[in-house]
């Protein structure tokens, strides 16, 4: 699944470049043609975990470069160990399959904190060693037994300034109000973020979301179903926005800046009521490089310089409170834990999602299909 | 039965066919008489099948005209010409029964069910396939398939029946049998048959007239006997039967091997050539003797084994004689 | 022992290792899936019972069948016309067409899917042109709905539909069609009564191929359907990768497998499958 998403990203990005004249037609077509082969190449993966390096399992694209420069360099300098990448995307099912098969090839997975809740108790993850990793270098509640939040991303929304002019939507209530804000919406297909937004739109307070009232949330979702389309990957929603297929879209807030730039400011990011999602590093049970090495890697990622580099490179917001104040001014509008946003946001509960996520996704799919 | 049919006459006038720059048929003129059995005979590439396909309407004519009973059919599409055709390999409809194959022409003409049934029964009887009406073509022998093809082509009483090497797929023994049946059916139905073959024996035994074709043009037309006895050209003489070619007084003559008498020794009063036997081949009813003459010609002589008891041996000196009428003068060009 | 050995052709010894490998590589995983469908999360037929508890799964199955049937009908019909044109045009044009057909096999499904968005999307080439020309006032919703899914799938499937039909048409004896015309049948009579029945095995092969391939589609529905067209394959993938309900996924996979086998079985009642898969009818 994720290998395809990688290709999607690559192709959409290049489709963009082509459209804007940054890439010539021949290169774009060649890229399209090559993709069939490239996909296999990515699949095959050259990541071979061994004791002298740590294998990071992430989602490909820019993250290889960014994780390498933000964490890898400092980690190598401190330990002498290298970093390699597996870009096939650590979906929950893939982690489970890898551990169950006994052929564990990755040391640390760039996943969600709720994955730590669902996969930890079933014996698929190594516990985090808090003698090496610091509980203080993340937000309270986001340092769990089997995973620790290293960055935050968020569910915010963008809107089309040309569609709404002087009366722009300000919050989730407006997002779900198709009568006063007509136009097509894009929502996230795998439920999270979308459900919370629906509840807030329906009047639930941001700090009283959990446990989610599924029925209430789904009713709200269904109420705008005719005006909604749903996205499954970052590049997909990016193209929906850039091609003006929608007038409002729930987006990963770290992509908001790209969208504003790629539409020359026509679309604008709204961080009010944005939901902070703890992105976490988790360790597959029996990882090849051993616990100590991988814990050192995670600890490196918690440090302020690494946090700021990740923000600069990937748009992922620091989760280490010590880094909040260091966020550069030009990045503040796009970082949900920056001084200008931190009071407006709500927080995802990884425990609820880890325990109920599967059923929530299925119920959501049922409601939208 | 015969009254259901009425043969048509065809006139082919100056018909040519080009495939790109290649001339497949060249200025052919031919009258085909009502009810006759006419054979187009020639080696492959002689244009006989192309000519047949133009008559059938599957190929356009490049120039010239074809007329049926006096009116031109050059512009009439194949499906409107009402000519029956027996294809090479039969081209039966493999998914239909024998009955449906035979009744197809009537069925596409939307004739009443009962009429089709009766007519197909008649046809099944004509070709002796009453017991096979509900079989599929794949379940029949080659000879039976050939008869289905014939019945299918005759079912709608066409004025002209075109046959494209219909016996090509049969073994030799069966072929002779089917030739007899075909001739018999031709006599009974009275349709004009135009028959394409490269087999001279078939042509000789079945046809009223034979058209010998060569390189897209007509070489000679005539009854089998005329063509055999009086071939006009060296090609006609050698294509139909075997022939020796001799030169006398600057003229060329064809001489059939069976029309030569052979005499042992020398001094025979009517001797026209003398020479030495170089080979003897025994064929049962006759033997073929090759004589190298003193003029350095190779002459083939066929002799009746039964009537010429005198034993001959290779290397013996012999003399050859024939009647004046036996040697046919050729138009040598 | 000897008696048994005598009946076994020695040739089997040569292919036996290969046979074992094929069984291990194909049958093994299939049995594993069957096993999973009755053991995960707990032993029993609970996963199969889910089909009838609530209408979610049945609705997904129904959506899948509906889309696959429509896709198959359009792909095979259009494929038939294309194959017919290819068989009956000049060799040069035929080579061109065949090249285009084969090239399309190498273009990744993602590229094709996104090309459709560029072409028929809300701000795609077609809608923009029509709007510029003043023919429409609002964009036509070609994409992000079931129509979009169908357009994308039919487009992807046409080459698959064409190939078996092409083989079937090329193997026909053209004299049979000549014979039909010679016997007085019009073009359409010849088509309906001779050509179509004789290409039926090709149509069946093409239908089976397209239908079975369509069942496994999920990229195209996921993207062009705007998230609202949920088909079995995508649902299985979600259950495997996101919600970790492997038992449900295995149950649906087993169901699809059974469905395909049942279809082949029904088909075999009506015609010899050997004819469909290129064997001889005789």
C-alpha cells in the first residue's frame, strides 16, 4: 500500500513541477514510464539491518533525506553507527506481519503513537527504555510503554479564499456548515481527525472528545456526505486542493504551507481547533540492531536540534517542549506547538485510538461508502 | 429435381485484375454456356482462383465486365449474386448442424420453416446424407463434409455453381469416387458448374470444356478431347498429359508417348527415328521407355505391355515410327 | 508397489519437483488464508457470520459485483470492436494498434489513474474546455464517483479484453464468412449468425479474465471513487494493514476465491473450458 503511496507522491509532485514549468514534459513522461519499475525497486529495499547500523522504517519521499540529516548525522557522530532506510511504510499490519514471520529487518518505525497501544500488548514491540529515552522531552501523556512521541503533526483545514472571500470559515463548525459555506469538502478516509472534527463541529468541547461518541460523529460526517470526497494519502489531498476539486479540505497541517505556496495563496491554512497527532517511534520486537542502539537513536531524535531540523525539513512540529520556544518566526504559523497556535489546538488520545481504531475505521468506511 | 434449377450463362469480357502493380488476371474473354461443366485448369499462380473469386464477387475486377444471362453483374455484391460456391476446405459453419448448414441460404432469405425443411431433405437425399442431418461438421469424414458443402451451395438453386478445388483435401481413391458423384449431380441439377483445379485428370474426366490458364491469361479453351488431341501450345501439351516435343523442317510438334511405335533393331520401313533405349519403367498396364535418338533427342514412348510381348532391354538399338496425324504442330512463339 | 510404479509415467519424475514447488507456493498460502478465516480472532465461523450481521459487508460485495459486471460488459464490448478493427485493417495499422495496446500494459495503473484526473477532473482538460466554450456552466462530475471508477477501470481492462478476442478472431477461417455472404447473408446476418457464435469462446475468455482481474482492483476505485466507492479488494487491504482484522480479510479473500471457482464451474457446464483457454474444441 505504502509503496504505491510513495509513487503517488512522486508522481503528483512531478505533475506539479510539470504544470508549473519546473519540469519539462519529456522528463515527466519518462518518470511516469519508469514508475512501474521504480515501484519494484523500492519494494525490494536494500535495507539490511545489522549491528553496525540502525534501520529506520519510514514512508519514503523526502523523509529519507530529512531523517538522515536531522537524526542520522548526529546519531552517527555520537555512536559511530550508520542509519539505513526501509521506505515501504510501517503500517500496523506490516509491523505485525514482520514480527510474526520472525524475520525482523527494521529497528525503528516512524509510526503513530496509537500503534504502540495496539501492537505493544500483543507482543509485537520492544518496550521503550526510559533510562536512555527521556519522558520529559515529549508532551505529558505521549511517553508510553511501547512508544514515545518524537514529533507532532496535526489535522487542520485549508479553505479556498476565492470561494469564501470576506467571510472565511474559522473552525470545524464552519467546515461542516455546507449551507453557509457551500462547496466540496475533502476528509481523511481513515477516520482519525475527521471524527474529532465532526464532534467539535457538533459542539463537543476539544478537551472532552474521548471516548468518541461514534454515532454522533458519524451522523455529522454523513450530514455532509453528498458534498464530501475522501483522501487516503497526503499527495492525494494535495492534488485535490491544487486542482481546486474542493473548497475546503482536512489536511495534515505540515502540508499546509506547501498548499498555500502551490496555489499562490489561494488556499489558506486554519490551525484553529487543529488536532495534534503524536507521531511516535516504535521498535519491532527482536529488532536486529539491539535495544540499546535503537534507544540511543530515539533519544537523538528527541534533542532540540533534531526537532528543529525535522520541522524545517518535513514540517513536523516538535514534541519536545524545550523546542517550542525555538521555532523560527516564519515557521510559526505552520507549527501547531508554536506560541501562536498552541493555545488553539486539541490533543489526540492514542490510547482510545489504539484500543478502538480498527472498529472506528471500519465504521467510518461504512458511513462514507 | 432438375426443374428447380435453371443454369445460367456467363460472359467474361476483357477482365483484368491487378494487385498493386502485379497483374493476376490479364484481359480474359470467355463465354460460359448454360448448364455446362467448365473447368479452369492451370498451375498455381495462373490466375484461375482469382478469376473464380471475381465471378463470385469476392474480388473487384480492375477492368472489363462479367455478365450473367446478358446483364452485367460487375457491381453486384457477392451476397446478391446468387451463385453457389464450394470452397477449398469447404468452409462449413462448424457451430451448426448439417441441416442448418444446408438450409442457411434459405434461412437468411427468411423463407418459411416448412419450405426450408422440405428443401433440405431433398438436398440431403441428393448427396446421400439423410442419416447425418443432426451431426456437426466436425463429426463427419472429409468426403461427407464435401457433400454437405455441395448441398449447401445448391440448396437455393443457384444458376451457377463455383467450385474451388473442392477435392483437394481428399485422398486419391475417394477423389475418383467423388468425381463420379459430382458429375452425376451436375447431370441431375442442370446448373452451370465452374470448376477450378490444378489436377489435369480431374479436368479431363469431368469437364464439358476446359480452360487452360497460364500467367493470368487463357492459353487454350476446348473440350477435353480437343485439348488432348490438338494442343495448341507447348504449355498446353505438357500441362495436359505427357508429350514429346520434336522439331522437323524448322517446325515444332507435340507427340504423345502412347502414339509412338517402337521396333527392335534397324531397317523398319516407316522408321522416323532410331536410337538406344536408356531407361525402362514398368507401370503395370504399360511401360515407359526412354529412347535417346541419333539426333540427341530424349523421346518417351509408352507401350502396352500386354500387346507388345517382345521383351526390351536397356541399351538395345530401336527404331521409332508414328502416323502423320499423331504429330501436332504447335504455335511456337 | 511394482504394479503402481508401472502405471506412473517416468516423465513425472522430471516434473515432480516443479509440481511440489507449485503446490507449495500456490496451495500453501491459499490454505493458510482458509485456515485464517476460521481461526482469527477465534476458532469458528464467526468471520463468515459477520457477512450477515449488518449490511456493511454485503453492501461492499454488492458494490464490487456491480462495478465488476459493468466494467466487464463495457470492456468486452469495446474490446470486441477494437479486436475486430485490428483483425480487419491493414497490417501496418494493425501493428500500430498492437504496439499501442502492448505499451499500455507497461504504463503503471497509478499513472493512468492520475491521467484521468488531469483529463476529466473538476478542473481537467475536458471540463475546462467545455467551460471556456460556454457549453457548460459548472464542471461535469466525471471523477471522484462511481462513474470515475468505471471509466478508469474500463480503460485499464480494455487491453486485457482485446487479447483473447484477437486470438479468437485471428484463428477464424475467413472463408467461412465468405461462404455466408456467398449464400446470400447480409453483413449483419453474417455477424450475428456466424462471426459472433464462432468468437464466443474468445468472448467468454475475455469476460472471465476481465471480471476476475476487476475483482482485485483497488487503486483505481480508491482514487477515482473519491473514497466513496469501497470495493472488496480495498477493504481487504484495509483489514490487513490498518485495522488488523485478518480473519475478516481472509474470509473475504476466501469468498472471492470461491466465487471465481463457482463462476468457472458454471461456465464449464455450458462450454468446454479448453475451448475458452485456447484448446481445441475437437
